[in-house]
C-alpha cells in the first residue's frame, strides 16, 4: 500500500513516520535534526529530539517502538523549566499531527520538518504510513 496523504490535508493528521531500524547509540547521529539538534536518550529504549522550542510551545520527536512493535518518530509537546529541564510531556501524537501544529506556529520550521523526514526516507531510514485512526 502506498502512502498518498499530502501535508496539510486531514488525512495527513494521522500520518506516522516508521523507522526501518531501532535508534541506538551507534546510529543516533543519523537522526539529528539540523546540526544543533541531536537525539538524547530518555530511558533505556526511547530517544528525544527537540524540533521547535519557544517560550510557550515546545515540540519534540520521540523515537521509540510505540506503534505495535515498530519504531516510529511520534510527536510530544513538552514543558521545559530552568532552561533545560523537561517537567511534563504530553501523550504522543502521530507525526502528521505534529507537523500540523508546527505549520500553524512557524512555516519555516514546518518546511524543515518535512525536509528532515524526506532526508531520512532518502537514506532508507524510514517511511511514511497511515497511522492510527482517531
């Protein structure tokens, strides 16, 4: 089945980016966003990557086996205090939902977000798929 939803469409809201391999300390650098945003481990399995940081909205990608047993890049809104302490994290949402939130806040970052996933796809690190239906 091919993925045909277009960014910005209602169908894209449920789009999820599925990884072809788990993230490990050996390959985490391949998943960096721009040069300054690198993956950091959350626990023994999951990894976090800041995508958008501002005074009132922070969006992270969470890389983990959270779609069945498949590794995905899902999105979460986080609360940051004291400059670098994550004190709260929302429930995970599909990658497409994160894109929609970004596109309403900062068009340039939303374009970079899509380009990031296109780059991962071109490197055969993952692919877009239809995610869970609400």
